């Protein structure tokens, strides 16, 4: 069974992406080391998915760990559309790379 590497939700066989975190699923979760727990912080919020994906790709090319969480309407399998408050996309980065990521954010999407 695949898992989300961020929220650790288990999905049925054949699933490819986490509907909450918008990341590719993995077959096995990595072993957790409590001493190396990652602290994630919000870098960017937008209602435009293209801007969020562009920023994510740019950050990944700079070796900055990041992920996107969709906060908008999404299709819940078997239930139809489920409305969530505040539609949009949030880009998270690790606390230790926040300043570097902020510089890249300003250069790529600015205040968009």
C-alpha cells in the first residue's frame, strides 16, 4: 500500500498522489529518527496553482525540500466534490531553508 511521505496517510493500491499534500506517494515510509524531526513552515499562499507549482519546481531545483498543500475544493473519491474553506495552495519549506527559499520566492513569484 502506498503512503504519503508528508502526512503519512495510507492509500489504496494504485493511488499515485496524496489529495491533501499534493505530493507523489511512496511505497514505504522512511524510518523516523526523533532527533531529525523536520519542522515545516509556510512560505507562500496563492489561489493560482500554476504559481505554486512553479515555485515548488524552482525550490526543488535549488535542493530545498518543499511541498504544496491544496486548501481548496477537491474531488474526494466516491463522495463527489467536497468544499473546504479558503481555496488556494500553500507552499511549505523546512525551517532551516526558509531564508534561502524566501529569496527564491521573491525572485520567482514576488508578491503574486
